[in-house]
């Protein structure tokens, strides 16, 4: 929907210069290294989750599949010159700690993390193994990096949203449901950036300007979701916003089922929710750029020398069939701006 060039984006020529400054350089492209490298990854999703299974089978269309395909293009072939290890942190605190410890004990050459909590846990466990976070909304505020341009330490990666997205989500859901008097905000304080405040400031500013009341709907367990959403099915008329939150991604099916049950319109931050039957989403287009950074790190570049990169494009998705089921007529002006309309 909107192109947003990152101030810290590195073009291909820049990557070549970075690689050329390392000991291995690009001369090693396609060559078998002196030892088998280990690329490790943590996922907050269960290994049998649909998203995880798709990631391991669909090449360039998913984050992990795109990583493996991208590494192959750069001369890294799984089972030949590197080995890929993945662990799930799903299943409670003990399982989380065990998954992190298992990967650290492998002494991998680089670890990819998929959520803020995972990044924090791995950083607490190692100051030397390079870490690349696939999504982090506030890496400076979370203490992961010194700055976006110069991360320092052993960490770098990619952001997925900005604080201003809170206000943008409210604007869009109000266009779809213009007569709402209040908006509910669904999130888990333990797994969303700054316990929700990262997005709430801009959301509350937009709400004040538009005369909409903001009602927080924090949840900490799957069993809380149904009740949190049912509150917004009664007058005064309401819609909801799901914040960027790994807990909500894991429980996306439960959330979608509750919104359908109680006929509550909700906007989501990722297309994952649309795949589960959500009404609309606005968030970053999936771009698998981690292969560039993993390749450079495997060739000797320090993670802290690679700038954190922001999304280059955001997309608006709308499901018109879901809208009809909720009794909504999406305005043509909104449909015309959608990157994808699902029927």
C-alpha cells in the first residue's frame, strides 16, 4: 500500500563491500568451508503449527523457507556446508528456557529469533554468538542495539512496525466501521512491545482526535480471549485492534473464532490473521532479507556492524466475505486502497 524506504537499508553493492571486507569475502561463494556451519532458529510457534510447517516447505514465500532458499543462492547448501537447527519455545517457561539452552549448547555460528522475548532470552544467554532478529518493533528501546544505524554488540536484524502504527490501525478500522464509539485493544502485556505502550500512545492520540474511546483488553492466557472479545459485542458499538504480539499470533485461530462468534470487527497487524479468516490487516509485506545478513555473518562480518533495517513496504488486506458476514459494507474508497481483496 505504502512504500517506505528505510534510512538504514543496505543495497546490494553495499553488501558486496561489506562482504569484501571480511576474511572470507566473496571468494568463498559456493565453496565448502573448513567445517560445517550451524544456523540456528527459534520460533514461538509450535513445530506442528500450520505456519511453522509452511515455513519449512514453501521456499521463498515464508520466512524460514526464504532464508534457506536465499542461503542456497549465496553458496550455502543445507547438509553440505551448513546445518539448520530449529527449536520451538512454545509450551511454557520451562520449555522456553530449554529451547534457548539447547541452541546455545550447539555453539551455532548465528541464531535467528522471531520475537522480542526470544531475542531478549538469547541475548541474556550469550554475548558472543551473533543474533539476527527477524522482527523487533523497538530494538533500541528494548536494549537490543545501541542505535539502528550502528547496533554494536552481537545483535542486528529487522523491525516490523513503528509506534505510529497504532494510530494508523484506528484510522483504517474506523473507515471500515465509521460509527464506532469505542475501540478495544487486544494484547498480552508480557509479549507485546513495552507492554502495549509502544503502540498505545499514537492510538490514543488518534482516538482523542476522532472522539473514540479506547478500552484496553489485556489477555494473558488463551482462556481469556473469548471473554475479552465478547465485551465488545454489546452497545455502544465497537471494533477492535490486535497489537503486534507473538501470543496473539500463536492464538490467531481462537481470536478469529471469537470475533466471528460475537460479530466484532477487528484489524490485525499481520497477514497471518487473514489466512485464518480475519477481516482486515495492515502491516509489513513479508520480505525475507535475513539471508543477506546470515551470509555476511557466516563469512566473518560482525552482527553489530550491520544496520537494523525497517520494512520497505506495508500492505492492506481486506476480506469482503468476512465483512459481509459481520454485516459490514466496506467503503469503495477503502477497497480501492487495498493491496489485496479476498472473497
